[in-house]
């Protein structure tokens, strides 16, 4: 019989349920975007919780089939019950996954392992990379709900920089929705950007020695361009990605100087973009003191429960459970 950990993550964007064996094999990776109406830029928390409950039902059916076909014994249930470290970190959407995890743990008679959405992101992105076994890590988490520069060492996760207003994913989504694209807008806006040209018209707004940034001004300027209708959508999209690349590299370079890190992990849904990855590498080569960039697999960069399950696997294998 195969032993595995069941992981759950219910974020603002996606319902995720994963089953990962103690040997690291992914037996199940259920990921469903939350349904968002045309022209909308997201869901209210109450709507998102209800959507998660419906999609967790679908995940349960898939889990039943996977356990049957693989003869799986669940050793523990792991869940992200809040966005990030800190007692003040809370968001109602995570209660959907937490509730399901508590019930699953109790009914199976196995341990419940609690972690955060952010740690799940980092763990998923680290898997299989050169930084997998590092204990001192510089990382940046880029998503619709987070743009944070982090120092992860000895299992301590410290926030050392990031955005002071909008997050990278919010800029992408707001600009995309203003253009009439669906939500989340990343894939469609990236496709437009791939056909566009940029001249650095959106200035990077930095503070605290480049450790912190602002994106709201750039989003407002892009919105003015869209309303004026005098600039190609492809070029506006390219300018957005150009701004993200310049801003992220400046923050990572400042983070490397502060921590002494020579490599940086780049994760989060925005970091799944192939175009942004290429632009970041191009910009890094021009920036003195910039750390080497490490990317997880694109499918492991967006919201997923695989990283959450891996945290549970690590706890069991280290004897913590």
C-alpha cells in the first residue's frame, strides 16, 4: 500500500487538492480556478468560499478514484489555513479548505498539519531545483494577493521587502480586465505582450533602498492609455511586463545585498509566465549584483496544494509526526 499526504489549499484564485506520496510522487493535483464573471476583477470572500465548497466536492470525487486505483493510505492531512506567517494573517477563503481538512483528519484518524499559503508556494517551487536543500533562501512571491520579498532561513520566514500598494498580479489583472480580457488575465495579457514593444514608459517607483515598490501609479497610467485608445494593446501589455521585470530585479538585487544570497527563488502565479521569466533573466544580466534566478516548474508556480502536501511529507519524514 502507498502512503501519502493529502494537501488542501483554498486561495482567492483557485481550489487545490493534492495527494503526494512519502517518496515525493504526485498522485493527484486537482486545481480549479474560481469562476469569475465577465468584466469582474475577482470575487467577494463570501462568494469565493461558496465556490470553494462546490469545487471541493468535485475534488472529493477525484480523490476517491485516485485512492482506489493506487491503493493509497493517507498518513496525514496538510492544509494552508492562512495567507502567510503571523498571528494577524487571516482570510475567510482559507476556512473552506481548513474545514475540509479538519473533517478528513478526524475521519481518517491521522495528524492534521497546518501551514500557510505562502510556505506552500515556496515548497512547491523549490522541488527539484538547485536550492531544494538550502537552509538560507532569498525568495520573491509574485501573485494577485502578494508581492513580497522574503528571507527564509532555519524555517523562519521574514518579510524584508515588497509592494506597498498593488500586487504584481493585481496590476496584470486590472490592466487585462480594462482591456476586456477575462479574469485572471495573466495568460491573455502575456500573449498580447509577446507581440508588443516596450520603451520603459512606466517608471519603477522604489523605496527603502529598492527593497519596496509601488505599482498603483503604473496601473493608473496604463488605464489612461487604454481609455485614450491611442496606444496598441500589445504595447501596453509589454510595458506592464517590462515594468514588472525591472522592479523585481531591483528588489532582488537589494535583497541579495541585504542577506548575502547569491541565488533567489522566484515563485507565485505571476512567476509562471514564460515571458516574464525571459525578461527577468535579460534584465538580471544588466544589473550589477543581481542574484542568479531559480524558477520552479511553471505548473508549480501558481496556486497549488502540492507544496502544502510536501510540507506534510517533510514533517512525517523528519519524525515530526
